[in-house]
């Protein structure tokens, strides 16, 4: 069996509960495609498409739903489903990280992963692809890393602690 770090580095890690929740959302969106098409057709029958707000709103909604369907299919295809790791030694997808920013005495705790993993835990989530997330990936407690914020400033952060995510 792979170690938690190996398993998590292969892609997106999801609990079975998160996987089931996302699969149910996907199924619901796919099932709603016919109703959305019917809504668009009904709005099209209302007349001139240039000034038909209902038609354009329905088309926009359809676009959002199709984008979410593609996102969910991709996410579920790439996901590794399993139990939360019980032991972690370094920052990886699916771990809860406690950090202290340079010049600040307070700590911040967040999940390194995706919102789909966090569900309704209330944890702040940073993607491993974000500036902070990519800088922290692989770091151990006690490490200080520096990353560039979107505004161009360099920000240093100390990894205070790493723990397994418990949904």
C-alpha cells in the first residue's frame, strides 16, 4: 500500500464521502440536461433572440452547468479515493497545515487540497497549485518557505505543524 504522501501526490485525494457527494452532484446535473434544453427551447419560442433576456439567461445557466459537469468528470477521473492518512510528515494534498507568516505572531490553519475535499468543515482551503500551496508542498514542520504573492511581494511563512485531514 502506498504511503499517504505517495498516494496524495498522484492527484486529487478524496474521502469516500466526498467522492459520493460529487458523484451525486454530477448525476443530478446530467439528469437535468433535458430540462435545461426544454427551458431553452421554451425561451426561444418567446420571440426575437436579440432582446430575449430569458433565453440568454437560460443559455448562460446551461454553460455554467456544462462547465461544472466537465469539472466534476475530470476531478472524479483523477481522484484517489480512500481513507484519510493517519500519519503525515510533510505537507501534501489532503493535509492540514498550520503556518505563521513572517512578522505575525498568530497562526493560520488551512487544508492543502480542494474545496471538494473540505466539504463543510469550515477550513480555509489552498490549492496545491496556488502560490502558497506550491511553496509549501513537501515542507516539514519548522521549515520556512518564501513565495511570491499575486501582487509581486515576497512572503515568508513558517510551517508550524502538519496533521492529517479528518473529515
